[in-house]
């Protein structure tokens, strides 16, 4: 095999991984549950992507590993509860329009609140520890605890119910496969967010600056861009996405606890590592892979469900030590 | 060497530290408008640090950097770049995941490409046209260098700072690059150029500043230095003066 051919194979193989997993699962699972699990896996994947994409961008651009990211997930989820309680009239109405309008309001509120908190967090906490990785870890883990305790102080220690809107309860059938309606909704929202992010990063000047900044922060400044301003914008966007992800995840589970974000943290870090730290495209593929693997393995061998993602990460790192889509060495 | 009027950039006694180490020990030099000033010296002499200090990437601890009569010592890098100073670092600073077009676009103003400047850049470096939508990371070393310089001239700049553009390039690619630099020189672009290849320095330089161990040890006319082998030997050592 020529070297060029191997190069091409290495280039395209990461893209082929997800379809391969999907196809390989079919004979092991059987067609009926396979459709259900595939949709469930994709839904879980896009929701995880919402949370993980912000974190990977923050790391890529700012070299900051924000362990407090899970707190923004919780804030988004609790804000959704607060917004949806007075909108119960809309969510209990047999009207798709009113149901979706209520969710849209909650989604915007969750994103705005998390984004605003992210702005304050960047100014007060993160700004003090740029370029100091050990202090970043300590201070962000500490901040996670503080924010979670503040959430408990405001909303109480009990988990709060977050029922799905009437029209998004139940399931639809595709052949003999049952698919939860909310999952289809969440899948559409997640894909819309991913598409919007893709368009922002590839079609706008600011997106171009973010992508370039992830590769080489210094050079982007030498081209006249104030990277600090971009940092703040990216941090706010990242935390807003975490808030949206928190809201979607909480609605999916129909309940919100102060540690909702913690349960996602391990999966989110696995996704970041699989995708290649700083890579949004890699983050998307990593999230889908984790979502699918969790669901397939959870069905085939429930006891291995959590371990399966760690195994997946280990296998990918053995093959591609810097993740599937590594960003050029920088800084 | 210079009159106050025609000096675009002046460094007066600039000291720069990197961490605990002092790298520049009072560098003084000037770049005149419309001329190519060569910054020569052995490895580790402080040439790259000088360019990075001018760009604000490392801060001068002492001394003054004056650009077009305005002190820029305390300004941050984006501010300095917006004054019209373009920087081509030794590693070229190419964004490998972005296409050639996107790399160039990042260096343009809010209105995007100016057709005239774009044509000039692509005329100087036709290879860029052919690779326009290719990821910059897939370019050869020479093509990346062309992209780095093309990106620097995609807008009207007042000063180009270029760090060792010929490093690691094939002789044919060096010739092409020299031709492009000569073209910029004919257009009266002000350039401060760090170069290890003395033949290139002779071909494009008008003025010269020689550095050693963080000091400026000589400033003068490039042609005069080219003609004075004894001076070359004393200032630069055999290894550099003999390189062709």
C-alpha cells in the first residue's frame, strides 16, 4: 500500500467510524430495537454535544479546562424549571405551537442566564488564572462546588420535576420501532444548534477568528484581533450552550437536581478527548459516538454501559493519540 | 545612518526579558521609509526577539520603540498591527486547518479583499491561486512562506517585519522569494528583514543592522557591508558571511 494511500485512509477513517459503529450494531441488536437505540444514541449525542462543544472551544482558544462547566448545565436546567412553572398553561395545552413556544422561551432563558453567569465567571474567576493550569483546575473545581451550593440555596436541595410538554410525551412508531417524541424534538434542536455553530464558524469573520485563534493565538493578535474580547465571547457562548444542554437534558430526564451537570462531566471529558481537544467537528463526532455506544452497549450488556465509553476512549487514543481530529500544535 | 524625517521605525536602547533571562541589552536601530533594512546576526543574537518586541508579543522592559513618531512600546499587539505593521514570524504563523483564502481573508479589513491588493499578492505568488481553497496545512514549506508573505501584503501596510523567510527552502524557492521581495522593494515597501542567508541580504537589503548577544553592534549601508569582507568576518563570522 503506498504511503499516499495510507495517508488518505488515516484522513478519512475518523469520519467512517460512526457509520461503522451504527452498521456493526445492526446484526447484534436486530432491526426493531436498533432503530430505537440509534435515535436514542443520536439524541443523547447531540445533547452532550451542546454541553461539550462550549468546553472544547474554551479549551482550544483559551487553554482553560473549566471544571466548573457542569455548574452552567445545572443553572440552565434550574432556570428552565423556573421559567416553565408559570408557563404550565402552555405546556399542558394540546397545542404543539404553545408547547414549543414555552420550550423556546425556556431555552432562551437558560442560555441567557448561563451566558450572563459565564460572563461574570470569566471576569471574576477565569481571568485571574490564564496560563496557570494547576490554579485553573483548583479554582474551577472550587467554583463548581460554590455554584452548586448557590443553586441549592436558591432552589432547595430536593430534585425538582420538569415534566415534558403534553405534545412531546409518548412515542411515535417507525415500523415496529418505538421512538420517544421528545427524543426526536431534542435531536432536531441539537442538530439545529450544531448546524448554527458550523455556519457561524465557517461563514462568519468572527467564526474564522475563533478557528484561527484555536490554532495560533499569538498570530491572530499579530493580525490585529483582540483575542481577549474573543475569549469573553467564546466563554459566554460556551456557557450559554451548556445552559441549553442542561435544559434539554433535564427535560429529557423530567427531573432536575443540583448535580445534573456532574453526571454529564465524565462523558463530556471523554468526548473532548476522543474528538481532539479544541476541535468542534471532533467534538460532534465524539459526542455521537459516545451517545451511540452508551445506548448499544447499555442494551447488549447493561453492566458494561459506563465502562464502554472509557474503553472506546482508550481504543481511539491507542489509534489516534491526540484524538480523532487534533488541532495543530500551538501556543 | 538616518534622518529623523525618513525614519519610520526607531528602537532606542530596548531591553527585553524572556522569563528571568535578559535577551535584548539596549538594542538601537532604525528602519527608513521605503527601504529594506536587514537585521543580521548569528543564531541567538536577538533578531527574532527584536521583531517580537516591536510587535508587542514580548514587552520591552526599558527603552523606546517609536513608529512614525508615535511611541508604541506600551501598546498591545493588536493595536500595533492596526497601525499598519505586518509580521511574518519565523514559523510563518499559518493557520493549517484554514484554507489559503481564509488565511488571507483574516488579514484584510472589514470590507474583505481589495481586488487590487489581492491581484498584487497573487501575481507575486501564483501558487497561492492554484491552492486557493486548499487547507494551508497541505502546502509545501515554500508555499506556506509565500502565503505568509502574501497575507502580510494583502492590505496596504506601512511596515513589514519578516523573520528568516528563506529558512529551510530549496534554492529555486529562495530565488522566487527573493524576486517577490525585490518586487516589494521596487514598490517602496518599508521592510525590516531578518535573514541568515547573506546572499539574500545583499540582494534585497538597502540598510543593515547587525546584532550580537542582544546588542546592536553595527548599523550602516548594506552594500558597504557586502563589499567589506573583513567587516563581514568581524561582525558575522565566517559561517554566515560565506553562506550562499
